[in-house]
């Protein structure tokens, strides 16, 4: 038996099935539990078969307590209220977490921070390695280009995504605003319509595209006089996010309590302590992509 035993919440969803597959492929992880919503018709099925990987001897359950019995880390890509409930149970049972849930409100963020005071939690806006590196590139570009360039964030996702802008786009906005010495809550502009007047140079614009089966595309445009810089990340498979999540699950077991992000997992975080908060250094930011 491997040391790192993983339970997956939301196992019946698109990401949940990819997470099962990625976990089964990981050399140091063992799938030990898979949980679905209460009353699901999938309860009792083999988790490996659910993900198209063949039987693995792990039965799907609608009881998280049962799913956590043999686990030391839970991967959660579900919904805000469910994630908060799951975090409280994980804290009670000493189980680490990897969270990729979207649309967290302030109270829900605080609940995760409270749980992170007891167990280690990796919370990230996007579990892609490429996105994590993109955030570093955006920070550098914003610092160098400064207020001489207008900044716009454009993101595209599939028709089923339920939140906008994406959590990744919002995290990009946070990184850009911090590098430019701005407050994103004050400078963000979400879409434009009608007679808007000239563009305020202190703003950061967001545009959202929804349609088809786009897994995820994010472009930040730095628009100056006579030149334009674009930094783009395109994801072509949800397995990109699933592999990053299971990599995080392998990393987080055995860490001290705290809130970590993908920069910590990849060894890119600045040395300001073990972990941060949702809004502080080493923290993950406000938005999280779950139905990516």
C-alpha cells in the first residue's frame, strides 16, 4: 500500500473522472475513496470503471466519512457549500486537502482558512503548471511595462462553465493589480457596453467567452502605443488540471497546517513562511476554477 492514499470528492463529474484516472496513473498515490452526491445512482459502482479505467476495487460512496476512512488527502472539485462541509470534516479527521472549487464567497474562504489552521490545504485558481508559470510572467511584465500599457484579460471556456470570469482570470487580475500597485476591487472592469467613454488607464479589463467544448484559454494583453504584448495559455485537456491536482496531493501529505498554492507545490513560492492566506503572500487568491 502506498503512503499517500487519496479520496476524490465529486467523483461522478467531468473533473472527478479525470482525477480518478490521474490518481491511478500516479506512481506514489493510491486511490482509496470516491464520493458522489447523496442518492446518486452511481453509488456502489467501482471507481475505476466509472473513469473508464477498469475495476480497481474501490467502491463509490455517497458518504464522505466512509470515503475518508483510509485516506490521508481529499481532492475536492465540487461546489462551495459542499467544499466547506468537506473541509470541516477533513479538519476533524486530520485529512489534508487539495481544493479546486470555484465561486467561494468571503465566509466560505474564511471557513477554508479555519480548516487550514488544522490541516494542510492546497488551494489554487488553476492546477496547470503552465498557468502557474504564466502568473510569474504576468507579474514580471506588469512591473516592467507599468502604467504605460493598458491591460486586458480575455478568457474562454466551454458552454457548461457556470461562473464568469473564470477563477484563473481573476487570479491573473490579482497578480497584475498587485504588480501595478492597484486594488483589483477598485480597478476591475467586467465587460463594456454602450457609450463607455475613453478607457480609464488605471483599469484592468475582463472579457468572457463561453461556447463549445473549450477546456480553457486565457490571454492577457498589454497594449501600448506602437506595440502590444500578449501572454496566452491554452489548455487542450482536463487531464492537465487533474495531473496538477494529484501532484499537489502527493506533495501536501505530511506538510504542516496552512493554506498552500501551486507555487508552493512547484517550489516557486517566495520564502515568506510555510503558507499564506487566501489573500496574503503564498495564498491562492479569490477565484478557483472547478468546472474547467
